[in-house]
């Protein structure tokens, strides 16, 4: 009888041990897969907090998290829609820039903001760039800098490596909305964002 009791107790201990290990397994899995900055969600509440109520996400707003300005801290690139990009610049400490028209000799975004596109697929589209700061990077309460890029012709964007002279940098590649137009790239040169056509299909 004592042998049977011993066997039952042993089995009970084994079952308890298996249950304990199984219960701990999800926690171990979660600990090994922390949420990365690129996986963090961005919604209109986030956009309104950083840039104001005049900006809203659009369908092409895929998450792009890369170090754009070369300081080793992740930045964020977002496509949004805004009819009045200049309105909240002072309130939300962002800078409106127009690398596209600056490339063609029109350097004042206060004037070119009214140019816009007549194509409804790209009308009032802007590219928001948040330069990250500290451990929180682009999610910091006060980012290093914020930019609104206006008048960039595009139907979609991607962020990837660009060979710039003797070094590679992360840059914003735009496939332009007009099928006959050249694709282009916007990159940080260390002081400002610059626009450069790169030829049809070069960004694919």
C-alpha cells in the first residue's frame, strides 16, 4: 500500500511541475520578443500631439523608422494629409520645408505652400519627419527636431540606403504620382533636407 501511495505522490509532483513550467512559458516568450520602435503604433492622436489638428494620417502611412540624420538615434517618417501645414508650426515647434521647389529655385515655403498639386491623388500630401532624441528616440516627449516636407510629388514612399558621395545614408525615396515623371529622393545633408531626381524606376 505504501508503494502505491508513493507512486501516486510522485505522479502528482510531476504533474505539478509540468503545469508550473507551462504557465511560465508565455512570460518567457514575451520577454524574448520585446516591442521594437518600428512596431510601435502611430495614430492620429500621436500626429495631433506632435504636429497639430491640421494633420491626419493617410492610407500610405506605412511605418518607417530609421536614423535619417545620422546621429545614431531612430527617426520617424510618416505620410500625412494637411491643407494648412504652416498653421501650427510655432505652436508645435516644427519647420515647414520644400526641398522640391528649392531644387528648382523657389526656396520660400511660405510662398510655395500655395502651389500644391492639382492631382487629387497627391493633393495636400505632406511627409512628416521626426528626428529622435535620447533613449525614447522619435517617441520622445520633446524630439530633437520636426519637419513637414511639402509639395513632394509622390504616390508612395520608402526609406532605405542612399549612396551619397563616399558614404551611405538613410533617405526618403518617393515614387512620383505622374507616371511620366522621374522618381526622386530626399536626404539629410547634415544641415538640411535636399531633393534630387534619380530617374524613372530608380527607386523600385
